[in-house]
C-alpha cells in the first residue's frame, strides 16, 4: 500500500488506533465467513477491508452508540427465539452478538 492510500485511510477513520481496531474486527468477520461488502476479486483481506473503509461500507462504533446497538441486537435475538418457541421450533442457543464494524 502506498503512503497516500494509508494516509487517506487514517483520515477517513480518524487515527491509527481506530484504523487498526476496525481492520482487525472486519478481518475477523471475513474469516468467520461474512460476505465482502465491495466487489473485488482479491482474496487479500487487507485490500478488501481497505476498499470497504474507503467506500464507507464499514465504520467503527464505540461508546454509547455501540452499547445501544448491542442492546438492540440482544433484544431482537430474544424476540426471534421467543417466536420460534411459539411455533413449536426447538429453542436455539443464544447467538453471540456480532462485533460492531459499522
């Protein structure tokens, strides 16, 4: 990666720490099988993640905003589990809340 491309990523995200955390979290999601959010033939995760960041497809949520999102996801999962039990479907184990990257 060229220096000006790295500088653009740093400016887009807001600093080195945020860029490292965002890349790490998004790469972990890609390793777990979540789909790419940009069209690319590259299998290089760094290229995929950097294109997603520059295309404003992912963002790092922190603080109260992240806490609120986690609560909403947990509530949604509880509702879905309750609906499944009402229909006679076997109860599912609660899913771990996905790491936030938007």
